[in-house]
C-alpha cells in the first residue's frame, strides 16, 4: 500500500517537473528566438517605436491694433474634472472637506448655494459610482464613465489656479481624483468689433491643426501659425517617454493698422444709419491718405432671425457695379489723356443722348451744356460718356487698357481675405463695344470692389500718389520687431498733382456747389468733406432688381486731406447723400470732436466780428453747462439751442437737450430710454406731457444739426 502511494507521489512529481521543464524549455526557446533568431525583426520594431514622431502644435501669434492692444490672441482654458474611481479617495475624507469645498464653490460660482453644491456633488458622485458598466459591441463590460465635470464651462488659468486651492481639491491627485483638460481658444477682447476683418480660426477637413478660415486670420495664416515642432519617444529605465526633439516656433504677432477708437466710431455710425434706413447690408472703409493704412473697416448685414445688424460678408473687397462714383476715375483718365484740360469748358449735354444705336442715356437734371466741373457736381451721365467716347469711341477696349496701365487691376494684397480685382465687360466693336464703353464711363458694365474705388479717391487726395491699401504693418515675436511693412505704391503717380488738384475741386463742388448731389446732407461747418455720390441697381439672378446700392466716396478735411472713406449700402430708404454720405459726415464729426483731425479753433482769439465761428452748444436744463464751457474756452459769445419748454405732468420735454441730460430727465421720471443718431435730441416717440406708465420705453432721435 505504501509502495503504491510512493509511486503515485513520484509520478505526480515527475508530471509537475515535466510540465515545468516543458514551460522552461518553451521560455528558453522563445528567449533564443527573440534574441537571436528574430533579433533583427524585434530590433526593427523597437526602433520604429523609438523613431515614431508626433508633431507639436506651435503657439499661434496675436493680432494687434495699431497701438499694440490685442484684437485676437490664444488663451488657455481649463475643463476641470474629478475621477471618483480614483483608489485614493476616501469617503470620510470627502465628507470631512465637503462643507468647506462647497462654501468655496458657492463663493466662486454663485449660481448655486453651498447646500445646492453639496447636494449636486454627492448625488452626481453616487450616480456615477452606482451606474452599471457599459456593454461593448463584443458583449464585454466596458469602463464606467469616470470623467465627472465640475463646471459646465471652461475656466481661465487664473480661475483654475484659484479653484485648485479649494479644500479637498488641494490634496494630492491620487487622493482626490482632481485633474484638468487644457484647451486653447482664440479670443477677441473687443467682441464683434471688426470681427469679419479679423476673421476666425478652426480645423478643416485636410488638417486637425488650427488654421485661419477667414479675414486676416486666413490671409496671414502662414505667419500667424508658426512652425510645428517634433516630439520623439525616448527609452528610459522605467519605460518609454515622449520628449521634444525639435521645438515648435511660435507664430508672428502681427500689428494691424486698425485703430480701436476709429473702428468703434465707424461701426456705430454705420449701424445707426442701417437702423434708420432699413438697409439690408452696408460696408465702410476708413483709410489714412498718406500711408494707405486701413484704420477701420466694418461690414454689417441684417440678421434674418433677430433683425439686428451683425458683422457679415466682407463687401468691401467684393465687386459691384459702382454707379456714379466711377465718374471721378473716368474724369481722371480724361485729364491725364488730355481729352480735356479746361475743367470749365462747356460741353453740350442735354437731357437725352443716343449713342451707337443703344438705348438713350438720360440725365435726371440735364441742361443744355455742362462743364467738366459741373458734370461731376451734378453727376451727368451724358457729359461723362461724351468725354470718354471722344478718344475711345473708335477703340472701346482701349479704355480698359488705359486703366490697366494705371494699375487699376493690380491686386492690393491688402491682408483682407477674399479680395477681388475689378472686372470690366468686354468692349469689342463687333459686339457693340461703343455702347458698353459709354456705360462703363459712368458706372455700368463693370464690377469694382469698394476698396479699389477708395484707393483711387485716396490717390486724388494724395496729390496723385497711388498708395497701396493695407491692413497690417509690423511682424514681431516675443515683443521684438522682426519686420516693418513699409508704405508701398501701386504707381508712384497715377495722375499729376495738377490734375489731382482739379479733381479735388470737382469733388468739393459735389458737396458744396449750388447743384451738388450731396449738398443737402454732407455739408458740415466743422469738417469740410469732398466726395462723390453713386447709385446703382442691385443685380439678382442676372437681372436688375428694384433695390439700389448707394455709395459715397471721398476724403476730409478738404483743405489738407488726412482720411479717405467709402460707404456702400444696399436697400436704404433714401438717396446716396442722405444715407452713405451722412455716415461719412457723422464719422468726420465724431473724429473732429475727439481731436483726431488736427483742426483746432482758438476761440479765445476771436473778436466780435467773427461771432459766426463761435461754438454752438446744445440746450441744457440749467445754465451751469454753458457757463462752464464759456469759462473753459474763454469766450463770452456762444450760439446755443433754446431750452425746451418744461411740462408739469406727463412725459418730460427733452427736444433740444444733449443725450446725457435727456436720459437723466427721462430715467428720473421712470421711463426706459433708447436712442439713435448723435448730437442733440430732435424728436421723442412719446409726446411731451402725455401720460405714461413707469418702465415704458421711449425712443429719441438725435442729429448734429
């Protein structure tokens, strides 16, 4: 019996030893196979892992205003999470700190009380811990959702740094499960201001990297993006880690030409006029005459959902039939080519003229004759067509070629994405080119971006120097300048200084002449503006619609032009001078009021004979304001509006007051105030003395004259 047991035990030992030897042999064989037989293959795999590279995204450069303030920059934001499955979390530790933690959270985010924070955290934690495992497609249990988000929004670095020092969250990571996910976001501190021109960034179908999609972000993406770095795997004693092999190079910080104060003025004035006239969209560009720097650019269009005006398509660089603003450019060609030399030479015009078998060309305010000066002043289609066909009637394509020689069709590379160049309809003689030519002379048969029209007017203001419009002027890294973008010229002289002076005189008459098309709206006693109105019907589906595009392009101050400007509006309920022209006038007045036009009147040096030049004051409910200004300006004579008649009951009378006093008076009475325009109050939606309910809304209309 004992012998049998001994044999059984030895047999079992032999079996165990045999199995162990077999496994040992297998291990030894695999070791030999891996280190000797398949050494080359495994070494290759190891090298592949170690040679594997991952790109490092560079930090995107900032977009800056002309004074260095930030227009767009990358900021790091944090999503804060807690992994409730972390082994080191102890329930008693959490419960010990939960009160203090929730007090801190309530002080940080007062959308919930400390008690509500406590209830939310504990109930959310229980729900996560008790949730069943997710079942994968293979039928196996997956991991539970461990990533509990502490706040529904992302935090700045400063906010994160504050939160991580809260009770419980300040403990070691393996004892609280607290961690963060870091995200880069492109921030525009000024919100919607110049948003379309600044542009947007994001991923696209071709790349997961963040690149510019529109505006300056897209046009200057190669400079803003920087150079990606490279990270490689490195073998250390305790494993493989990823380390930087080639550092990423940060993108350039780009200083633009945008002036924040001017941008604010332009956007507000354009928005006010859109609201007042019901325009579908509008664009405005303000440029510095001497340098071509675009100081402000705004593109507004009416939202179909809210009815408000928001930054929209960049119409400033898209081609449209320009209407009569192109007459000034045609007149420049005529002067430079010697078609005319005397701007007071009479030209037979009349009110209707048929040329080359086309439909008659008409003038709404035609006369028997018009001088070149009057042709621009009254915007005569017939006069402008007759001048151009004098030379180019036998060679219609020559007019376009002449403009081409002047650099009119050269791209600006201004930095604005989507920039188009002018287009002119073919004007071959066999295809009725003479008729096409006659229309192109006064603004039809072509598509010209507003920026191109503005550049030509800017040249007129600049004594013929055809400066290149541009939207950026300096590149830098870490605050150190790398490149300064110089002022460049499309043509050193697009016209002679003499002809530029003649054109300025013509444009002055458009505003200040007795028959000027803008005389009723753009004249101003503070800033003299010269420019040209233009109207063209909008084209929809290849056909002219009933909607009009209304333009005004010009410069100011007339005596020494410092800024040029163009305004284009679609569908405003009034003429070009009363809509686009008024926008430019209001912009110029605001700039004058802020001392930005170098126009200073020394009122203290005036005598009584010059009383017409004394300041005009808005009305005031007391004498303090006017007396204070008199003392400050050291003058005793002022023009001022009459004080409004005071009413005993009902809605206060504020017509004639400045907006500050009007708002104070109305809000003290319990009314809610909104307003449009600038200057003094000219009308109020609730009649003075009428009954009202507290909190009722009243709208005020303001004008500068």
